[in-house]
C-alpha cells in the first residue's frame, strides 16, 4: 500500500504503479524491477506502506529479497535510508527474521544500531519476535546493548525478559547487558547515595551506560524515569564536589525525549546543564532564584526552544514529606534543585514566582525541546 498524498502522477495511477512494483519485489523479479526503474526512476521516492511510509529498500528487506536490496544499493540508494519516522532496511529485515538479508545489509554498510533517533534499534526489532540468530549477528556486529526503547523505556535485555526469549537473554547476559527491571547496586557508582535517593523517591534511575550523556569537569548527567514513567528527569551528578553548599541540578522532560537524538535542539537540555556545570567548576555560585536566560551571552549559542525565555533555579518540594531531611547533617545535605522553565511572551517574559515554582506540577516544570 502507498500514502498517495502529494504524489505524482494521479493517486489512482500511482496506486497501480506501487502495486506492480510491490509484486516485482515480492517475487524477486530482478529484471522486471530493473526495467521499471529505468522507465520510471521516481518509483524509489514512493511510499510502500500507508502507515509506516516504508522506502522501496526497506520494503525489499521486509520481504527478505536480498538481491533486490543489492540492486537498489547498486543504483545509489543509501543502505541506511530512512524517510521520516519509517524503519531502515535493517530494522525491517531484523523484525521479519530474514537472516540472509540482515547479513548482506551489515556487510554493505548498514549501521548495526540503525537510526539513533528511532524508537527502537534493529536489535530490539529482532528480540521482540525472538529471532535469536539475528540478535546474535547484530550483537557480534557491535549493536548497542544499552539502547533504550524510547516509548517502553526498556533495554534489549528487558525486552528479552518480558517476551520470554531465554536464548536471547543468555546471549545478552553473557555480554553484560544492563536491565531496568533488575535492582541496581548504587553503592558502586559515582554519587551513589544521591542516585539511591532519587531512585527510591523520584523514579527509576537509568543504568550508567544509558545516562552518562556528556561527561565534563567530573560532572556527569543521568536520567531518571519519574512521574510514573510519564516524565524523564535529566540531572547532574558531581556538582556536589565543586559547589558549596552541595547541589545537583534537574531538568524535567517529556517521556518520549530521546537522549540519543544528536540534533542541537534535542540535546539542548544536556548542553545547558553542561554549560552550567562548567560555570560552577569555574566558581559560579548557584543560589535559589537564579535566572538562567536565553539572552545571556554565556548561553545564547545554545539551541533554545522558541517559546522559552529562560529558567529559574528552585528548590522544588517534590511532595510534602521532607521529614527525612531532618536526619541529615547540614554538611552532608545535597540540594536537588530544579530548573523551572520561563515562558516567552510578546514583551519578553513574565518575572517568575519562586514560591509558585517550588510547588509547580510536572506539566508546568516540563521543558519540551524542539523537534529538529
């Protein structure tokens, strides 16, 4: 099937054309497809799935037609081609269990991890239906075992456990793959007491390999799944070593924020925390109420969302129960301070209320990075 909007020639003619091309691909008619490509080169630009907008290469991989994939790549199609949110050819071949096609794609330049901005990786595509042979091939090719499914918030090992694929589970455990379903010993990690506290009171802190996005100045960045998995929280670990009193900084993000997306817009939260960490390491004192503004020359070069004028640092209450703080010695307390977004207005911005930000809900505190 095909998404016919804005396609030429007419919708009816294009549907018929796509059906003919699909038949050639499904039957492995190399000569017929070659003739069709010579006569109508634009057929490689059509969508071959009404929902997923699969490319012709991805459709061929879905069908396990390795020779068709070879023909298309020889004619200049990028082996890692992806249109919009569609899957790559490697994603399709891995999910549908076509070992020979996966082998050929990897040998001819397909990225083992697919597109970093996609919801799940080729390895995850292979794990869900239980294709152990393909999973092993991808792992041997260097597939990332720490990749997180951006909607289910699960690692490859988690998916193997949930779907009950023991053979794949054994494969991943032998390679020390992490899991979010299993308890973490925070005592062995940098900033362990802080991580243990966040993990127990806010939400699941992701394993180190999933969360250390930008290390610098002995400060790393971690991610926690909070608000019953309805939000993500990006935060620093290590500012406690370079700032007195001890603090760490937090930014609340949507649950679908993909930490692997490489665009400047997507990485804005991480880049901002890195800038702040660098400034703190150079002696900047952070106090509650501090404004971090987009027009500040120190932060102006970052990819600020158009609707955000800045942030106010606040000691958010995060629930009314703070009795535990009375048991902590003053010189051992670590302030977990949140960067509350300040919306942009026609006249600039409305001065934020520190009192309101301290008690704000998840929706009010959530930053929405722009989609590149």
